[in-house]
C-alpha cells in the first residue's frame, strides 16, 4: 500500500492520512516521509489542565501565526498518537502537541517517565516538539497530511465545546 500512495503523490494527488495507534502499512508510509512514530499503543496523554474528558482527549490550540492556518482558530479536541519530526525540510508542522503532554501507556507511572529521561530521551515522547498534524509537500506540489487520530475529524469532536479555562490554559507556551 505505501508504494501505491507514493505513486498517487507522483500523479499530483493530495492525500490525508489518519495514523492508527498500532503498526500498519500506513505507519511505514509515514516513516517514508521522516515521521518518527512512538511505540504502538502510545497515545498522547495530558493531565493538565484538569478536565472531565480524561487524559487522552486533549484540547489543542492552533498556533496564532501559521502560514497555512487562519489566525484566531479555536482549540480543537484530539485523541490519538503523536509523532516526532526528523530533519526533513519538506515537513510542515501544522498542529503540535501541548507542552504538558507526552506519549505513553495509560497505566504508566512517573517512574516510567523518569527511567526514559535517564536513558537520554530514548522512549521519552513529550511536549510541544511532538506533532499531531504534519504536512509534507512533494517537489511536484502534491501534498500529504498526517494526522495522529481520525477522531479529530469526527462530528463528536467538531461539535464539542472547549471551555474558556481550557482554552486559556492550552494557549500557554513553555
């Protein structure tokens, strides 16, 4: 399947890819574009700000200044897996994970994060350096966008309100 998608890009077809949290051929496709995926089953988690939705349904504020996004967009809800970006000049970060978020197992403890940090960051996926929506523009101007979770486009998330307290908290940058 990845080769068929690359062939479609070469024919000026734009592609939107919703990445699953488990290993699939779409994971291989993302790696072809220099995205680095966390281990399977590692959703984006954030405990701050406190909210009723749980730790894996996260409000994300779009950046105020972005070349392809309209200024002043409201926060969106996200659940899924983030990705890191390798040094590829054709990658375009669109939405980044909140600074207080991290990717990991839901039942992981603080000890797991400390162990990962002590290994020099190996296994530690944290903060706003992680992408949740990333674009890539091919040399022929065809585009592919990678989204860490299809629920971002669901009616449930699109209609879900982000409270004023959450909107203010998610706009803070560390």
